[in-house]
């Protein structure tokens, strides 16, 4: 028996040497191939099958290196293959952020639901598994690997595999017949204005349109020509308004308008019943949200960080599926029947799936006898509590006492991982500081 085991080990070694030689001694190819082999049984038969698959892949790829990398892709379960290919929509050498790409995957429907788990947690597992398999490279010096890049060779592989359905470049150069086949586009602007190709009499089935560094002007036709869009990202452009026609994008799951010049949103946005993500980060001209926003019953992420929104429509507490709420302005909830000056903290109590919560402008929040309802949020990982200080640094006794009472009310759950308190000007920290087992950052 000992002789048989020794023979099998030697055979595995020989097969391994042959596999490594196919990698052309390229460290990247060896790493990803090693990760792929690790998912197989440690038997001669399993490794021979792997080698046979490699030899069979050569007919469709450019060279042996791509063949070795392709096998690592081919070993992925289907759920991970889609996520890996999607990363090729990022331009070469781009940084891919965990919290951004996972939302894109969710919006595209790539994440398979599992009982008892949030979609966002499952998406994070996919992300870290791709890193573990060396198909995504974490950015150095970021300890939690929440930012990564796609190696040029791996990106080229993904581009080759998905070239029939995905396009990265100047969309004006596309021919109408090409548009009928495409499902995902990243627009790389060559001019100040984004011009779409002629699509007369062509059925367009585009699901994702990304303009990470958008042009200054975007045709309104964009919102009419792609009726099946699930993902729309328009960042860093001078777009100042969104047309009412956006309400016709009934399949839209993600709308990202970060760093744009928009000053208002049309009421037709309430028609987007499938919208899961609405990101308005650093839209500094935006002062309010339309009442129709409360009709977004599928919303899971609302990002208002860096905006100057003080007033919100009443009914934000209806967002019971929210897992990420960033830039939520505190207030006393007063004013008229449809609009409130900030939000009462107790509106948070119905949002039981919250994972990341950033509360701002807490100097405007009013202390309430009703608990804010944070203690029972078993999914909450990150909590940021931010007060905006006065420029003169002078605070009345009433303001100081209210600040202390508000913080006392915001009792976090014991499962919290990160707590940040910024701009707090009370004299005393809350009593719950001494009764919780959390470690504070």
C-alpha cells in the first residue's frame, strides 16, 4: 500500500509539473491554476481531467497562458463566472470597490438568494471567493481587501469570453447591428457630449449602461432607447436634470448619479418599483427628494452623503428592505403633512435589515422618549453618528443637553463591528459606553 501511495504522489507531481509548464512559468497563471486545482480532489484522475480540459481549451484561445487562465475561469461555479466577467466592464487598471461592484451584481440578478442570509452578505462572499481564487487582486495596504484590481491578462481573458455581449469604449463608434447583441456597455467618453449610435428598427436589449467618468452632456435619448435597463451609472458629469422618461425604465434596479450636477429628481422616479439602489453621493446642488421617492418599495440602498438635503418626504420609514442608508439627516420631523425637516430617529425602527447606517446633521435631531430601535438590528455592521459643529464653537446649554440625550438614545447592537462618532459636543458620553462589549474604532 505504501508503494502505491508513493507512486500516486509521484504521478501527481509529474502531472503538476506538466500543468506548471503550460503556465509558461508566469506567476499569475501558476497562482490561479493552483487555486483551481485546490477545488478538485487530490487524485491522479482529477488532475488528469484538469490537464485534458486545458488541452481542449486551446482551440478557442490565443495562447497557452490564456489557456491556463481560462481553466481557472472554467472551474468556477456559474454564479461566480458571471461576477468575474462583469468586472471586465471596468477600464484597465481601475480600482474595483467591494461596496460598488457587489451592488452591481445584485442589480443584475447574479446573487443567488439563500435562506437566512441577506443578498449583500452573499455578494460579499462571492467577492472574497474571487480574491481567494486569485482572479481579483486586492489593493495593497487595505487590510480588509475591500478594494481590488483585475490583472490585465485576466481582464483580457474576460473581455475575450464576453465580447459578444459586452463593450467598453466610445459608444458612438458602435453600429446598430452590434447594439442588438450587446447586453452591457461601459461608455468611455471621447468628447464633452455622449452621442448614441443610430438604433432605428433595432431591438435593443441592453441591461447595463455605465459611464463611470461621464461626459459633460448626455442625450435625453439615453433614457428612452434602453427600455430593459437594470443598471444605469452616470458619474462625474455636469448632467443637471433627469427627464421624466426615466419613469419608463420599469426594470431599473440601480441608479447611480454620484457627483453629477442634478438639482432635482422627477416625480416619475416613483414608478421604478424594482429600484434597489439609489446613489446620489456628492450631488451638491440637490436640496430635496420628491414625495414619490417613498413609493420605491424595493429600495435596499439610499446614499445621500455629501448632498445638502435637509428636508425629506414623510414616509422614509416605509423602506423596510433598506440595508444601506448613508447621509440620513436627523431632524424633528416637523413642518407640513408631506415634507419634514430632517427625519425623526424613530423612523429607523422599521428598518430591521440595516447593515450600514450613517446619520448626519444630528444637531438637528430631537430627543424622543421612543428608542431609535438600533439595538435589535442584528445585521448592523457599521454605524456612523455625525454632528455638524458651529463655526464659532459656541453652544447653548440646551443644545449640549439635547446632543447628549440624542446619543444616549442611539444604543447600537452588540454585533456592531465599526462605530464612528464625529463632531459630538456633549460633555458626557452615553451610559451604554460602559455596558457594551463592543470594541470601538
